[in-house]
C-alpha cells in the first residue's frame, strides 16, 4: 500500500474509531518546523511497514536532511530490538522516526542516542501526559499499571549512511486492556494519563528530544557535561535490580545492575565479584529494586 499523507482527503477508515482521531499534520508542522528548530520536516502517513525503514531509505537516497520526522498512524512491520515485531491498532499510539546527523560528536559516543531519546521521551511525557515513565536499559519505556511494571514503548536506532542515524520510537497511547499483545504490555491510558491527545504528546516529546539532543551535541557528546548520564541514571528502573543479561553467542550474565558507564553500557556486578559492562544484549529484570 502506498503511504498517504494524513492531511489528505478522508476515508471511512480514518474515523472508524472516534476515540482515536488522526494526527493533524498541518498543526504539527506549524508547531515544530520553524526557523532555528532542529525539525526540518514532518510527514504523516496513514499506514506503512516501518517508519525506521522508510526514513533510512529516504536518508540514503538524499531525499531528506537532519531533522526529518516521519510518523505513521499504523505500522504493519514495526521492529524492536532483536527484530521483534511491534504492532498496534491504527491511531492507538505514536509511531515515528527522526533523522539525526551529529557530526560534531565522535562516533564512539553515538551509542548514547537511544538512551538520550529515552530520557527525552520520559521527560516529554511527564509534562504532557502526567505519567511517570521509567527506562529499562537500554531502550524500553515502562509505565505502572495497577502497581505493575509494564512496557509501553521502545526505541530503535539504525545507521542511515553518510553520518546519519535514524531513531525510531513506538509508544502505546490509548491501547485498551483487551488490545494488549501480551500481558506485560501497557499504555499511557492504562497508566492513568491525564491526556492522551496524540498531537500535544508528539509535540512535547519532539521538543524534549530537540532540547536534549542540542545539549548533548553542544557538549561534544559528553554524557557527563551534557547532564545526560545523570538524567538517565535517575530514571533507569534497571539499576539496583538483579538482572540477567542474555548476550550474543548464547552467553548470559546474572548479577546486580550497579551503574551505567560513560559509554552507556550497563555494568553488572556478579556473585563472583566481577563487574562486567554490557553494551548489547537482552536484559531481564529478575526482582524489584
């Protein structure tokens, strides 16, 4: 199916769920694309496979520059880490990708971009939705539903060629209990958000991302100078817990998550007294903090 702009002529399906109105692309552009802003363009499509894949392709083709934002009302092949699928009903969440080109920052520090995005999303949602969002290392967004920790979103960063990185965010906003793909999933609505209008939520998240990205880039990507490392640690639900890190090569490390180091890696203290930094892997929370 060819993606269509959400501001194009209406169809019956666009208003099939009156509780989930479409995004207003004109309003989003007026609010975000302005002189001096990081955001240089906002496109909204009704349906696509993956906003990350689409934006990577546009970036590689030279069709967009830094600050391009691509939003989908529905994703049919959204991807999380380890190629996990991410699906949700149309207009039930925020599914978007942004193109960043942090030329001033050493490539060795680009691994902070997913963590930076997590901090930005949590900060924006706290202000706009009144929901406390915790961060599970490295890229999951957690909310509390009935006192239980649930995953409401995730972040995926991919190289986009020629010094570009596409960062994608998937966030469940109005997903109902009967629509949850798995029992451990959640949404802002189920977490008691004071507002679930996706337009102001998206504006708040992108403005927060612009602020954090600008601060990090101005500091040359230094996580301490920019305040990013401190902010991430403060909001990270993984620290202080016993975890199992499932690593490449079918290896696992079990221990207490004690720190996030200067490279954005999770440091795990094992029972053998070893402190092992983990830069890539799947983290399982084994007990509450």
